[in-house]
C-alpha cells in the first residue's frame, strides 16, 4: 500500500498544530499561497488559509510549547464551506513561477514553498469564500476539532 493510499484508507485525517486556540483566517487577506507557506510577514500576518498536514507528528512540531493538535478530514472542510487544497494540488500549482493563487515573482521562492509542501505533507484550508473574519473563524472552529 502506498503512502497516499494508506492516508486515504485512514479516512483523510488532516492535522494542524497550533497554540491553545486557532488563529483566525482573514478571507480578504492576500491570497498568495507562496506568501502563506513561506510565512512571509511573520507571526500574526493576515492569511486566508489554515495549513494542515497528513502527519500528527508534523502538526505537533508546529504546535506552540503548550499548544495542541487539531484534527479534521477533507470532507469536513468542504461540508463547512471552505476549500480543501490537497498536497497533490499544491504541488501542481507550485511549479516554475507558480499557477493560480501560487503565482509568485520568484521561481526560487516557489520552489522553496514546494519543498515545504513535500517535507511537511501540507494541505491548505482556504476561507476566501467567507464574507468576513468572524464567519471564517466560526467555520474554522467547526472544521478543526
């Protein structure tokens, strides 16, 4: 069984390591996937995404010292009105100078973002369809338990 098929066999678990509470996504923030993955503009920067991973261990690494790991499934993301951007989709977008919301001025930075997606088995939860931060935060809380 391949890693991808074993992941699917486990009902699509996606994990997110965080502090005690979730950061609130901002649906109106810069939609750049590269900006989000490379964590440009540092902590507290507005982003319309939550990053998730297929690995509980990776999520635990990104949790703050007293943080926690949240779990979800791809179908729960879409059921709550958000967009699931799979690792495979991200890898397809992160080529050359990027495609779609992954378009970026530096092919090197796109390549670096791609390496992180591969290394951390990253997926994204996109909140651009929500009208405001409060609605996106409510959806995020319902998506990530």
